[in-house]
């Protein structure tokens, strides 16, 4: 019976202490909702519709789309990389989807670079030129 009393004391002390996480301070202590403006940005504190933090800006570059081929770190598999596309956000994501569909393969969009599976450089250069981009093949 004494052991059970000790467990309940330890449990109540643990609950009173907040399980160790309630007493620690967090970097994420900013308000995320305001009754005046609704949702707010956790980074700048402005109303979500006035926030400039999360808005996609057009990437800076020289205006030339570069199409290259890479196989390093991919187990010998070849991937075609398309970089320098002067689009941002949803437009870039949509273009990546259309390029994958045109090539009939899979791929990904990582950090503004479109990765297309396989050796697709000639097809991608022709398609991007047709869409009005200035395109160069880069690499070997």
C-alpha cells in the first residue's frame, strides 16, 4: 500500500511539473491568431493576407534555362535537371507537371530545380524553346 501511495505522489508531482515541457520556453511563442485581423504570420506577426514572408517572388537569374544531365549519387540512374526557370510557386509546379507528362516519366521539383527521370534533354530543350524560354544544354 505504501508503494502505491508513493506512485500517486510521484504522479501528482509529475503532473504538477507539467511533464517537463510546460516549463520550457519555446522559440514559437508568437501569436498565430488575432481577433482583429484573423490568422497572422508566425514569422513577421502581420495579418496573413498582408504578409510578404510566404509570398513567392520570381527567382533572380540570367533568364537562361539550363538543362543538364546528372547521375551522381543516384545509383547510376540518370536524371535530367532543368534549372533557372523564371517562374515561381504554382506556375513552376504546373510547368514541372506538364514537362513530366510530355516526357512520359516521373520527376520532382526541388528548390526551384525540376528533376525529370531519365535522359530527356533533347525533348525538354525542344519543349521549353517552344514555350518561349531561352534554353541551353549544360554539362556533357
